[in-house]
């Protein structure tokens, strides 16, 4: 049995994204889906003093473009702003110095395309979280169909026998396409774990860097113990 999960690779995703990768036999980065305005493709949340705040990568005219076509804007020094926000909010966290130099180097590369920035950050976090699941970009599969048929065709292309959908997939997925094609469908049930956030009120759904900066190598065990 081969389980595939297919997701758009966002900017510094939350722990649930990495659990999806870890618990799959193969993971497909849906890099040629249409770019989603005001979604997670170019932004995420980090901890602030009392709550959470957004860090967003500005992009150039993203309307009606695929995610892998969207270019990053450098008209303003967002990199400096991101670094200042991350440092000011996390510099006293226990494991900040273990990861920040590497993350800062990635941000400083000034990638032309958003997809390349996102994937390099994801791949770095995969390594630190001890995730070795095989991955592929959907654009490499050259599949032109749409909606449920597209998800099925991608699953078939990577020889999957099980497709794991997000929980909202129940609202739009045409399961009969998978049933007729001999691929089972399951739905995720991710349960966000709690962990140390320096004695502050716990806030879920933050970028993976929040977990790494606070828990270090223990993040691997926390990820392993997550329910998906």
C-alpha cells in the first residue's frame, strides 16, 4: 500500500504540513496549482509578545498565475523586516541559535521565484525534523487535468493506492473518480500538539520555526507523536 499526499508548498508552513509529509509514502508538492491570494502560499504566522503576527513575502502581480510562476518583489526590504521580526520575537528562545543562522542564510539568497524560497525552507526543516519521505513536484509529472481528476491522475502517476485528502476535501472531492480507478481515499484528522512556548499562553497554528526555536531536537519526538 502506497499513501500519497498532495499539497501546495507554502511559506514556512506549520507543523501539520510536515506531519503530512512524514506520514506519507510519497509527498507531491502541488507547485503548478493556481496561486492562492491571501492564503499560506506567501505568508505565515509567528509568535509576538502577546499574540501572533503575520510575516508575508511580497510578490509581483500574482493574479491568475501558477504558484511556480510567481516572482518575489524586492521593491521594499522585506528580508530585513522579516529578520528583525523573527529575531526580536525569538532571540531568547532556547534553541534559536541552533537554527536561525541557516534560516537567515536562506532568506538572504534573494530567490527570484516564491516556489524556490518555499521549497528550500521546507527541505531544510525536513532535514532538521528527520523526515526522509520521497517528494516530487507536480509540475514534473506533466498532468493537465483539473480538480478531482487531476488529484487522481497525480496519485496514479506516482503509483499510489491511497490518496489522503485534507479534511475539507469532503466538501469538494468526487470520490467516485478514485473508487473507479482503484485508489482509496482517506481524510486527515490532524491534532495540533502543545509544546513549550516559554511559559506564555500556548498559541497553535504558527510557523514550524516556532516549534524548532522552542523545542530543538525534541521537535522530532513531538512530530512523531502527532495524530494525523
